[in-house]
C-alpha cells in the first residue's frame, strides 16, 4: 500500500466515524450556541451559559414577525417545517431577564376571546377579566433572516489536491460531503411610544455538515445516509439569532439616547432652503 493510500484510508476512516454527526453551530463562526432549557418569570432552567443576562428587566417587549416581508416568504418557502422564529426568540429573551415578554401574536385572539366571554356574561363571577388588566408593550422587537444557506463551502477539492493522484480523487469525493452551513440574522428594537429605533444588531452562525457518503457516491438520496447526516437548518438559524440578541444586549448596557438640537421630530439640522 502506497503512502498516499494509507493517508486516504486513515482520513476516510476518521471522517466515516463522524459521518452521522454535524459540528455544533458557531456564533459568528467562532463558538457554539443554541437555545436550550426553559424560563419561568425571572427564573431559568438549563439555559445556555453563553446567553447574555441582565440583573433587571429593561421594560416590556413584544416580538412581532413581519410575515409580509420578502425574507419571510423566502425563508418559509425553503424551510417550511421550521415555522415562526418568534417562539425561540421569546424564550431566549425571557431567559436573559433583559425584558418582560408580552403577547401580541396569535394567542392575542384567545386573550380577547376570554374578555368577550366575560362581557357576554358566560364567565363565572370573580374571574376578573375586566378592563385594565393587560400590560402595555414598551418596545417591539422585529426579527429578520438576512441569509440562510446550506452547503456554502466544501473540503473536497482542497484536501484532495493536497494528496494528489487517484488517492486524492477518492478522498476529494469523500470530503466533498463535508459542507458548511451559514446564517445571518437581524434584530430591530423599536420604542412603541415614540416609534424611535432604540437598537439594531446583526448576528451570524455557521456549522459543518458531514454528508460523507453523499459526497463519495454522487449525492444523497431521500431518506438515505445523506439525509440522515444533515444537521437541521434550524440550529444554525437559532444560533444566528442568539448571536444577534447577545450583541444587542451588550450594546444596550451602554445605551445613551440619541439627541437632536431643538428636539426629536422638530425639523432636525438638515434644513431645506427657501
């Protein structure tokens, strides 16, 4: 057995051992982060230790996803099984204790239904669903996905070229199944009373998929080894949102309100001539 054949065999066995796994998502391409655990009030259980935390809440917050925006149509068309980004964002926000989350989504209709039932007289007396119970949202957070792609880079050509010859071609075919997945996300934080944008942040994440058999034997078939070894797209997108949120919290710790001479919304300094 030639030296190159030994190298190919050793690397092939090493990669085959990892063929049923994918690396953990990396925030900003550097560290692992996914949303885990639970939150109840200001208490958490099993939260990822890399999630930023606040000693006290900065206000109340509603998370609203713009399903009419172009990014949403592209995202849900590509990954229909993933669904809304709001639930995982709301959990991370509550775990961080930086905001108290209020409902302004689909469940709002159920809240109003209970009030309508009380108004109709159908609710038992003393249930106390009367006026003045609902908490206002001080802020609105708007998420969006800027970029989410599978298979953005591979190792086959580069590593196969290093070995060379027929061994390089074999290894290149195997390593061709090692692909990176990447995502970039944006969060906007709006003050509901003034409509002023308080904060904005962009985060990113990537991981590696080991789809080795697909790379060696001409692509993965539905339900075959390739489908089995692919990392779920949602892990990378969730990690990107976690990165966005962490960066926003770090910025908010040093928050200073923007000012305009003469006051906000009163003409500003870019005056139009006569």
